[in-house]
């Protein structure tokens, strides 16, 4: 049995209005038949990218297993109720951090951020309200590729693509 330290860590790729790609690691919080959900600041770089181009790609790579999954699809914000419910499950300091941080914006220094955090911590109590700028996204896949590494470098790649009839087609790809 392999030990994977963050099995839900995924690379999220977005594209801005100029067609410039951006990639970062976020944590998958839920997946089901509707798609893949993560949470962030809607005003962050990724939030701004998704606002102008609602398509993204996510990749999971588990080096210990020599496995990768690539998923592409359309992204939408999830409901306020879902956001509120998840926000309440986060540790208190994480909730205060979500309120305190103007994610992706420049800050003069770390002390300014720490002061802002302490100020919000002192006024928010033990049940801070989710800020409107923070919430979740759902990526609804239209393609999923499974990759399994092999010592010969002739890796296995299986691609599932949703066709025009909303049915999944399967294709084997060369490595």
C-alpha cells in the first residue's frame, strides 16, 4: 500500500483574457457524478480567469502509484447554500483567513496581513460569516484521461470524451 500525502491535491489550469495560461495546486473537496469541487477566493487570479473563461483543466498526479488523471471541462460557481455549509466545516482560523486575505493582490508586507487577520479575528467571534467573495467551483468534465506508467515507457492512456449526445466514448491513446 502506497502512502500519498495529499491525494486530493490537484493542479488547476485556467486561462486569462489574453489567452495566457496559469497553473496552481488546489485541494479537491468533493467529487460526485456532477463533477469536481474546490473552494477559493472568487477575486483571486483563478477566480478572475474563470469569470472571463469558464473552462479549466485539473490534473491529479500520484508519483507513488505512477498514475495520473487529467480532466477538462466547464466550470461554474456552486450555490451560496453549499458555500455556507462547507465554510462552517473549516477550522476557525481558516475561515478568518478567508475573510482576511485579498488573495492574489499585492500587499506591502507580511505584518499588514497579520494585523488584518488579528483585527478580523477580534471582531468575528467563533462563527464568522462567509464573505461573498469566497466560495466553491464545480468543474463538470467533458474529457477524462487515465494514465498508468509502465517501466517500458509504453504507458497506458485511456481517454473518455463526452460526445454530442452526452454519452461517453472511450479511446486508447499512444504514450
